[in-house]
């Protein structure tokens, strides 16, 4: 059955009903057309919705339709509900504020997209004779109160079980006096868009590992894992009793550490009915490991409640494991950070009054994400929003997508919005990461105009010297040597960082143009890249090879982006980078810009030992320091928690921020040994680079062509490698001693001297 034309209207209840109204429509099937052969519900909302037919949820999704750039794209979801319709059928819909009307960002503002909740839906029922009966949202629907009396993504949800109306979404329900009619709300159906990415779902359950009493006498529950979602439980107690649940990621002095949440209350409240109540607050979400429970009737036991993990419905495709358990925990932290922040869009953090789609974070993390999970549809959907925002802002790629910040007051330290290196580069780097990971040329076809528009806009921002050295830049954001209240005050010169980024962007845009057969664009952007590279060398690289500001980030970017144009300069930069890493006792000295690329830059210039020692360092700042402090996700700051167990004094401190976990891309490629030689792994390079501190590793990746699997170990004096590639795929295998061989489908074994695998330290 093809989809019937839209007959629906956007409807809103005549009363607000505490921001969580119920909507219902009851009808009977038309007779004389035979059996129902297909029934499809298409639905969306101003706010978030959950739909049911005859009391049964139409799908597993929650928080639909998610957050998109609502001004231009309001996604709808389609559900096969053939098995749910009956002779008498009721459609029930629960609404909530969500991103559309709830609080967004740290300014305390809400209603950024509109002040009225609304529902838009159509149920098309196909019969055996070809007839289609359509039941659409219109003014014949009814609206009433729900058990929810308040709901906000940041602040939490309040549910009063005494207000439950059993059977409200089933046929035969008699609405009481509190129910009202609905009215039409102005809505342009041209904004409707089919989603490219998956829905948000309940993805798992985590049980408590400990219940204990805090020094102040509060009941705390430790779930053992920093996660994103909510609590679910069944409870019985006297009517009117109030259970309050507060959430936080960490403890400080034995109590819930809520200061990093800033103004987000992250508090759910449940009021008991007097009977047996089931509570699940699906109109909010929280980032937490710990929950503080107050008002529980009797003694709380570990079996009484569970944490529901919520994120977009993504398939895991990549794995990594090695002999170092701290590194394994780091990798698990990176995976959990992705899960928590890939909740309909790639956000920076899931817990405080922010949770925005920061472009810089995903710009550098996309290769890691694309290895761990199949994120093609997820990120393609987000890129459509990026392009829509960009088009509406004259080619400017905003720092967050969707761009809620355009409706908010601009902080004094940030001037008028303009393209920002690394952040705005997501318009180019993310499509390219998807192309390399999955080999689907449609990604570049769909995004090329956006890529080219950004690159041309930045070209117009270059100074007469050909450098991108003016205007505000985030630069090497959160350099560990910057003061907690000045995260932009990095060692790396912002012009060096921005100009290096611009060179990479121009080159990628030129390569995309070549692949798409846009030869004039290819020549244009190649020439632009050459000019930027020349300017970088002329103004930032001294005669002896020293790069201006002479710190790890500038060398890492110059090497990783291939900005340096002679082998001698690359050799100097690699040696200087290794020297700086050693001089800093292998502690991390890079921020958001340098961190994703520094280990790549080291190994690509022959400094494998320095890369391993940088990864394996446990002192602060380092990747493993948070692991030694008990972290179960990646932190925003290298020292989000200080060694004495106190929370970093900076106002901006998150314990679930995936950006610094971009090192996993290097772990997969250099330690694990898997990287694409052709987009989508149509041809593979298998070249693990062992280093001291790790004596075996195994990794796997489900590519578009089948599974690639690599396992190596140091066995006495021998390096042993086993590699599996899919049928029809060729792989170049490079052993640590330089021996090279091309293999095809199947499992193959190799060996080499262990002395060649890990060179002696000098």
C-alpha cells in the first residue's frame, strides 16, 4: 500500500494539561471491503509523543520525533500497526515538552521553537479490495490530563499515579469532564521529513551494584556505570506518598555531586496512588551513575529498581580488546560515552543544562563513531540539519546543530557568530569520515553543496597573508594547561590551528569534487589548498622547521593534515613532537584540536614508543588517569575530578564527553591494525604497530563487505598475527619487520621476530 496523501492537521489541546496532554480518537472500521491487509500510522509532534493503538504501543521508540532543525525539518515516524487495529479502534497519544518547548541551553530559556504542543498523525488502513480508510488528526479528537504534572529534559518529570485513567487509549473509554476538544495549529506540511536515522529506544537495563547511606543520611544507589536514561520501578505505598529521585554522575565528599549539572535539576518525582504503581519517566532523560532516593516506602533493596539505558537504535560493528586492562576500560568508557551522547543527535554531554549538538566534538569523533557503530544514517540525518541551518545563515556552519543558540543571548566573550575552525569543519570532515567508513558516495552527493559552501565562506575570511588568523576561535579548546575558567587559553596559536584545519578542509572538498566528477570545483579547491599550504609554510614555519607557538598540538595537526610540504620538515616536526611528549613526561598536553591526531602523528613519523607511552600514562592529565579514578565514561576535562576526589572548580565540567575519546581511532588502526585502503574497506590495510605495555590485541569490524578480524600477540621471541578478511576483499598485510603481503578472503597467519615488533628504547 502506498502512503495516502496527507489529510492530517496539526492539533493542539484546548488546555495545556500541565504540558503533558493525552489525545485520543476512537473509530470503527469501514465495512464491505474485506479484511485489513495493511495499516500504517505516520506520526510526529510539536514536542515529543508516544502513540498507542487499542492500548498497545505502536513501536519501541521513545522521545520521538527527536530533535531536528524544526524550522525546516520535522521528522515523522511510520509504524506497521496491521496487527493492532480492530473493528473498534482507539488511537492514543501522550505528548510532552521535549526539545520543542522545554528548556534548551544554559540561558534558562524555553519555548524556543513554539509555545504550543501539537500532534500530527494519520492512520491509513488498507483493505483486501484496495480501499484505504484514513483516520487523521483533526478537530474531532479529544484531549485530557495525564499522570504527568511537569516534564522537562533538563529538570525531570513529575508523575502522580493518582491521576491514572485506566483504559484511556482503548475503545469504549468514557472521557470525564476534564477532557476537552482540540484546535488546529498552523503548520506547513512541506516541513515534514522522513527520518534517515534510527529512533531513540530503550537499549538496555543496568541493575544497582550498591545501595548505601551518605554521610548526611541520604539513600544513594550506585549503578556502577555512568549512563543515560532514567529509573524504572514498581512500588506499593500509601496514597499521596512522594518518592523523589535525584541524579548525578559522581559523588563528592560522599554526597551526590550536582554542581556540574549547573541549573539542570535532574529530579524525578513520583506520587503513589495507594495501589501497585509502575513508574517510568519517559519525557525526560538524565546522565547519571548515582541516584539519591527519598521517600521510598520501607527499605530500598537492589532488586526494587533498575536504570533504563536510552539512546538511538544503533548496531555495534567494531570491537577492540588488548592485554592492558586499563586500556580496555578506556575503550569501554569511549563506547559508553558514544551511547549516552548519541541520543537522536550527537551531543556534547547528556546531563547538564546544555546537551547540544556541538559540531566540533563530532567533527573529530566521527571516525571513531563510524568504527564502533553503524552511524551512517544517524549522522546523515544530522548533516541534513547542518545543511539546513547553514543555508539559512548564509553559508555559516553554526557551532551547534540544531542551532538553538541563535535564539539565545550571546555571551560577551563570544563575538558575532562566524565560522569556527574545527567546529564548522564538521560540515566537511563528518561526510568524509562516513565516506571512508562505509564507501557510500551518496553521502558526498548529498552534502557536497554544504561542504563547498563552508570552504568558500572560510576562504573569504582569510587575511591578506592567506592565513585564517582573525576573529574568535575556540582553538585547542580545553588545553590542560589552560585555567579552568579560560578553556580557550591554549598554548597553540589559534591562527596555526585554524589555518591547518582550513588546509585539510580544502583538500577534502577537492577530493570530494573529484569523486563526484565536478572537475572545475576540484581544480578550484586544489588551488585554494595549495595557497593555504604555502601561506602556512611562509608565515608559521621557521627556517629550522619550528612551527609558530612550538607546542604539541601545532606539530600534531601539521603532520596529521599533511600541511608540511617536504620530507625534511615532516621529519623535523615528528622529532620535535616526540621531544615535546618526552619533555612533558608523557602527560597529555593537547586539547580538543590536538588530542585526536597526536598519536597518529607520532606513529606516522616512526615514534611508536612515544605514542604508546602517551596512551599508557596514568598520571594527570592522561587518558588513563580518569580510568584510575574509577571513570566509566570519558570526561570533558582531563581533570574533571581532581586527584583528591573533588570536582574541578570550573563551571564547565562533564563526566560524559566523548571528544577526547577520539584516540580510539588510533587504537583501532595502530594497535588493532585495521584501516581502509579504499572507502568502505573495499580494500584493507592490516598493519598493527605493537608497542611496549601491550603484548596482544584483537579487533574486529563488520564492514559493508563482511567481517575483518585481526589478532596479534607477542609469544616469546615471536610476533604472531592472524587476520581474517571477507571473500572478495583484498588486504595488504604489513608486519612490524616491514614484510608485506597481499591476501584475499579467509583466515591467514603470519609471524615475525618480536625484536622487530618493539624496538629497544634509546
